[in-house]
C-alpha cells in the first residue's frame, strides 16, 4: 500500500478557513472497483483535515490490489485519533456503509461508531430540480458551481484504469487515480 501525505502550506483563503473551520472536521472519499460491497474492493481512500493553519491531505492507495486490510487499518487508525465530524459527498448512502461492510468482512470494529456525519449530496438533493441539475452527481454540482477540475474521468471509468494499473503499474495511471480522488 502506498501512503501519499501532503501538507498544504499556503495561506488559507477565507473560503478554506470557513470550510476547514474546525480541526475536527474530516473530509473523505473512497474509490472502489464497483458498488457491490461483497464483490468489489476499495482501492483508494483520501481525506483532508485542518491542522493549525495548514490542510493535511492523505491518500491510501491499494497499489497491489492485495492491500485492502492495510488500507482499512490505516484509515481506521486516523478515525480513532479524534472525535471527527465526517464530511462526504454521498458518504452516508455509499462510502460509510461500504466501508462498514468491508471492516465487518475482516472481523474488525467499525471506526464510524459515534462519529457525526454530514453528506453534501443529501444537503443539495432538495435543490437539484430547482437548479435543473440533471443527475445530481458531484461533477454535475461542481460544474453548476463553476468548480473546474483537471480530472476528466468518473469513478466508473477509473475502475478499468485501476485494473490496467494492477496488470502494468505506471505513473500516468496512478496519477489519474490519485487526481480523481484528490479533487
């Protein structure tokens, strides 16, 4: 498993300060090889949180396809460090239940017990029809809000890129996978 850790040392903008207003807020997202909790694996977990006047960004990448348990352990280790308030996009419907099922598969305690969670998808869904957001995906909302991404793939398209990476690891495909999760 590869761990990618970045501390963003730039002066935080007012927007970043408002988003990362509290050092106990943890933003996270997962990438998986499918939606089915039994027949797919998580291959990437990324998270960001504030530490002092910096933002810490961590990604755990299952670069061999065989490091799922290590990936889960690394993420739970972070979750147990604080009483986090979790912040996700569709995490309450997908990411958290998916990870809970994977922890259970390995006979591990879920690290989500007692943690508060906020889901941007659920918050924004009531406004989807009002603003004529066709699918309500994260990329649709980002486009509506004028947020530009370098990443040109959706999660489904990246499954094949990840599978190709497992057969023939290369830096270009790794960067595509990491970029999607980071953005």
